[in-house]
C-alpha cells in the first residue's frame, strides 16, 4: 500500500487509473486495469493506480509493479464504497495533480473524479454489467451513473454490443463514445501447435456464474462422450454457480469427466490453455438481470495459445470470436449445437489447428495491448 503523505505535492503528467478490481483479483476489469497500467508505463507514461484491498496477496503483488498502487479499504456495501472512493480520489488529486483520469468503470470512482478534479479530463470505460445490471437502475444509482457518463470527456466501450447497450440506456453519448477492444500480450501467452499429451480437454476459464454457460457445456457432454469417451471438461475459476454445476454433473453421472479447478493464478493459466484441445465459453445474456458478456478476454488468450474457441452468440462475444475464422459462435442455450461444434473440432485436428493459428495471427496483428494502449492514448489526447 502506498502512503499518500509520501507522494510529491505536484506530479503533472500522471494518469490516475481508478479501478474496482485489480490483480491478483481475477476478472475482465482487473485484466484491463493491469494491462493498461503496464503498457502505459512501457510507453513512458506515469501511472498511479487506485484499487480496493481484495486479497491477502495484494501487498506482495503491488510491490512488484513499476508504478505505485494505492489500496483502499474494501467495502461490500455500495454506498460505503462510493463514499470511500470520494475520500480517496480527493487525496490523490491533491497529491498528484493528475493530467488525466482513467476510470475502469463508472462506479465507484467516476463521480468522485468529477467532484474533486473537475478540470482534469476523465476517460470512462464501459464494459456491460457495470451499467446494465438491474441494481444500477434504481433512482439513486441511475442519477449518479447518468452524471458520470455525461461528465466524462471520452467514453470507451469494450465492444460493439456494449456501445449499443449504452446508447439504448443513456442516449446522447454517441459523439464521445468509441469502441476499443481489449487485447492480449502475445509474449505472455506463447503459441503451441498441439495440446499437451493426454485425453482431450475442454476448458472454460472465468467466473463460475450463470452467464458463462458452463451448465450448457455439461449438458452437451453426454453427446460428446459417445464419440470421445476420454474427454474431460475442466472448469477453472470461482463463483456462486459452483454448487449448482456440481449437482448437475452428479445428476448426469459426469463426476469423473467434469473437473472443478477453482481459482487459478494468472501465471498458471497459460498451462491450462496449452493443455486444452478446445476452449469453450458459451456465454449468454441473462435478460432479467441485465447481465451480458461485454467482450471475453479469455477467448483471445486461448487463441493466442493457438487454440480454437467456441463462444455464445451473445453480447460482445461476437467481436471476440470471429465465427469460422478463429473459432465458432453457437446458440448459447443449445447443448446440441455446442456438442456439434465441439465434435467438429475434436474430429478434425487440422481444422482446429487452422482456427487456432488464425486466432494467434489476429492477436499478433491487432488484438493486443500494445495496439489497444496506443489507440487509447490517441483518444485521451483528442
């Protein structure tokens, strides 16, 4: 944790990066935050990160970074989190006098930035659930959310569907909203042409929640196992849906084939991608909760490792997965379609290798953090 009182009174040129999630915590927002801080620093930009305390390993992780990380006390209550963000942003604005503020979601920091650093340009990133979930539609939060997006100088949507959903919810932002895809560091995820030896492995890596579609993969397994009885399905990650999925696997007699790996540290994920044959995450939209996949960085990570991917035809997944080029898009509610596409890739190793190679080429060409960060800097300067 950084002691704010030890910081210089003026540090013009600093980008203050405000994020509700940061490694070693997992999830898409945490990945965005870490990689933007990392690549901005590589391009000689001074960065200060503000993030909540989330895990016991926070301090050790922060100490390894080439930029300061300020950790806030973590509050589950959204109101306390909002108030804490105001206090922290006020102190950081006074200590660093930043040239730019980059908020990874509107809550809890964006309104605090507008209140305590009104003259500093604010760039606000919109993912999907951070503005669509039903809890943000209550009058108290809806007013503050509208104020945050209205006050930002630039709004970044992580996918075309995120941009469209934001336009439907908060009209009038089109002139300052730009789609900017996330990326992958190709050096962090080296490509291997073939999976490691062993039985075929299907992998899903991410939060274990209903939106991710792990249940539909489990339901597809009986059909897949008729032709490939040695297939295993690995579910990596933590989340509230684990007990339901474990019960579903028991109900279908698949306890041996379905493996729950729990939380996997970032440095170990590469081994899972290299071990798997096909990466699946048939994400779907949970309409009543406003819950949808804003993009899905793990598709790019698997592609970077040379693996074909299968994604649900929903949300921003249609930007992350190029159907027939880097993998396949399927009806996320159809176990039969999931099984059919999976079997197609298991039967045809040449097809699987071609899709994986094309996915790797796309990452190297355009879907990487170097490209994303350079474009972000252009947008921040405009």
